């Protein structure tokens, strides 16, 4: 089945130690998104890639970076995790065509714990 | 800008009860509307969607109708099961805002007891 895969499902890191979360998709979608979701809240968009074009949300901290080496993979890098970065990180994809809206499909998420 | 207001939870029902979760939105134009469900410890799953006025989205016994006149997209199910216990998010894209950015409601926690 075509899907969005996130690895690992659970990640533990230490305060200040860089961490990378990964996302892959078999849907061949042109857009990939990263969201942060804290407990009992809605997901918050961090940034997205439209093909190779990176789009950062205005309020996303510089501590968060992303890479998309090819259509299938996208990475979230947290350069110096703080305690406040502990959250669920969700990857999503969509096949957005110019001028149209489309549907986002989410992966299962990575739960990040910062010690 | 766009916004979504959904019914505050938590909602607790007995199995086989009727479910309604209210959702209203603010947007210019014609947004696309979505309901996503999130089971504990999981990502969001698309439950249903509607892209134009009077469209009805349906899936797994859940339904929602895009009502332009009342700017609403209420989620309903005739008979809930314990397995429906989850958080439900109403969301939209487009409608004068971004075509890619989902605007979410705050989510409604549903608990169904046997």
C-alpha cells in the first residue's frame, strides 16, 4: 500500500544533542510537510517542501531545519533540542497542483523525548 | 485569515449512541473541508472531506455535509463504537488562504464506553 512512513516511532535525545527524524513516502507526492504537535493541541506547521522548494513558516525557530534529498525522503533536523521541543513530529504529503487545494496524508509520527 | 472552531470536548458517549461534533469555519471563498481522526499515540488519518458546497463526505459510518450558508461541517455518526474513541480534528485549506496550509480546530476528544 502507498503510504507515509516515519522512523523512528520513538526517539529519545539529550538536551542540546542534535537529532534527525526521517520521513519517506511511496505516494510520489510533490509536497512534504513537517508538523509539531504538543500534547492536547492541534498540529503546528513548521515548514514544507514543494518539490525542491523549501518554505519555512515565519514562526518556526532556527533550531529546526529540513532536507529533502529526493522526492521520497524528507528529514527534520533539530540542531540543539531543548526541553520545549519534546513533542510528536508528524510528516505529511500531498499532491498539490498549482491553483488547487489538495489532501494531506499523514505518517504515524515520531514521539521525541528530550532528557 | 481562516479559522476553524469546533466543539469543545471531551465528549463521552455510550456504545451505539448518536454522535455530533460541531465545526464552523471562517474563510473567504470556498475552502476545502476535512475531518481527521487521531488515535492515541498515532498520526492523523483522513476521515472524510468535502471540496464544495453541499458535498457530503462519508467514511466508516461518519458523515459531514459542507454547508456554505451556515459555514459549518458538522461530523455525525449514527451509532458509535468503542473503537471510535479518538481525537477528531476539523480542518480547512484554501478559501482565500493558502492552498497548502491546513487550518485546524483545537480537536475534540471522544470517549466511547461499552
